[in-house]
C-alpha cells in the first residue's frame, strides 16, 4: 500500500492542524541550513518537477541562486488548466499550508524575499484556502520572512505556462515570453525581446536587472517540506531510482470511479485504474492520454509503470499525471478532433505557424469527422504537423504535434472507416477540462466547446 503524505485526509484547514501533523519542521530545518545545503538535500532526494516536464527541482533552484541580479522571486504555479488534471486543486484543498511551507523553503534556497501564488480566478475555493493560510502563517511568522501575494488570473490554458504566468503576475495577458524565468524573471528592469522593461517596484531602490525567478508547481512544492523534515534518504525509499517519491494522479473519462489518487511512482498504470474502479461494466480500455502533452498509450501498454523513464520508454510521458481514459466505445477521430480544437483555440497567436497550423489541422479533422473528408485532408494534417512547431515560444504546438500524430499512428482504422463509410463509434467526446471533482462525479467546462480562437465566447 502506498505511504501517502501529500493528500491529507481529512483536509487540513487550520494552521494548528498543520502543525499538529508535523508541519513547520521542514521550514525550521531549512532555516538552520544555508541555501546551497537546502538545494543539495533536494538534489539528493531526486525530486523532479510535477508540473509536466519532470525537471530536477534542485537544478532549477541552483540556476536561480546563481543567476545574479539584485532581486530573486519564487512563484507557485497553481494555474492548473491542462485537460484531465485536478491534482493541484486537490492538494490545495487537502493542505495549502504544506504548499506555502514549500514556497518559503524555495525562497530560502534562492535568496528570494517575495513570492507569489498564481491561480485562476475561477478557483474560488482554492483561492480562499490559500489566502487564509497565507494570513495565518504570516501572522505566526511561519513563512521565514517571505512576503506572499496571491494573484488570480484568467481562464486561458496558457496561464499555466511559466513564461505566460509571469506576464499575468505583472498584470498582462497570458502571452508566453521568449526566455525562461531563471534567465529573465519578474519585473525585469532590462528590456528583453518579447516583453517590456519595468521601473523598479515600489519600495525597492536601484535596478534589479533580470530578476531570476523560480517557478514551481503546487505538487512539487508540497513535497519539499517532507523532504527537509524527514530527509532525502526517506524520500528515496519511495518510487524508483530515476523517479523517487509519490505522484498525485487524476483519472477521468471512461472509468467507474474517476478521481484524484496518490500513488508511489513506479505503480503500474493498470493498478492506478483499478484504484479508480477499472473500466465501465462490459467495456475495455482502448486508449489513454496523459493530459494533452504526450502521445497516446494503447490497451496493450497498461502495465507501464508510472515513472518518467518508463512512460518515456513506452513512447509517451508522465506529464502532470492527469489521465483521460477512452474505452472501446470511443472513436479516436473524434478524440483527436476535440483535442486539436482545444489547442487551436487556446493558442495565443504570437507564433503564426502554431495558430495557423493548429487551425488547419482542426479544420481537416472536422471535415473527416463530419464525413466530408478525403485523402487530401490526411495529407493536409501531416503537412501542418510538420511545421506547426516552427518558431514556437511555448510547448503548445509540440503538444498538437505529439498527440495528433500519435493518434493517427495508433488508430489508422478509425480514420479509414470515416473516409469510407462513416464513424465506427458514434459518440460525443468532451474535452476533459475539469471544473470540479467531488464524490466521484466529474464536472467538465461546458463553455470550452463554444470558446473562439480569439479567447471570447458567443453571446
């Protein structure tokens, strides 16, 4: 059985409860250590970012610590928006204090005096929990002197992209910059390609130049206090050699009991689905998507362990561990069509090959799905997939390329059937953009289907 420590049950809703469960010990140890000792402990633990890329957290902090400049920042990315993911909101509901404690430890590691928690304005429940926790921890002097501000941002998918996240914190639209935060962070006073220079912030004197900034996902930060309090060796007893620790997974779609589950890294995908009740009665799993960032997995790959290395070896990726399951009643042309439209709509338009390419691919998939397609539409899709990533500022067009290409390779029979005699599995497919999960019931964002490419809605 997995040793769970991230998803507290019952939820921690007061600072007293957090302290009673051992909270504060991680920050207390961090305050005894120097920045490089903290980073070394996190490196020894092998903690990898849980936001999708799996980059080593200690290495990211080291790049900010060594980044120079007069002012560093830390940011908690809670702008969860990838379809099939809900784990960050679940963690903030379960215990926002451990996330803030992790942010304070990160600040100590990179010499930051100010931090931000950025989440969507629609996450009202989570925002209230974080604001309450910030007030309590600040009042009790349990943030290590860190000043934390909560920023509520727009609904757009790109808000969760770390370079666009910084733009939102600065009061701008979620349009990704060119350079990553550890090179050019918040409120940079030197002009850089892709965004405006800032005057020094109120209360600060002298220029801060590039302001290297550490941006970490909610789940990543939630792990940090446990590592500092219990030690890197303990953390290494969980998971695999290359993917230590636990992972918080979201499972939605064609399963009996969708929800959020904490498991040890290395757990087979099949066991995760069994924990969610398995397939619906009389059905079998046909396809699994790890969010919309990685190639599709097929039914014969359900024994793949949940680790960065195993998922990569299977031709996919762990991503943010949000899984959309499709059973044998689902048409994969319709799945590709729905996901391509989502990415096309959410593309910001700064990189024309992305906006134009995702739009062209979606139009071709629409034609095939509606019975108006021919071989020329398939050629059109392949042509655009080859160029959609040209000059990309962010990962969105790579997602389009990886996901749509993989569905074409794995399920050619569905495309052939559509071209020859129509849909083999007629059924509505909804983009699994999650509004809420409660009591085994998933609520999806119904407005997403009407969202337009300029980020507006009709009416």
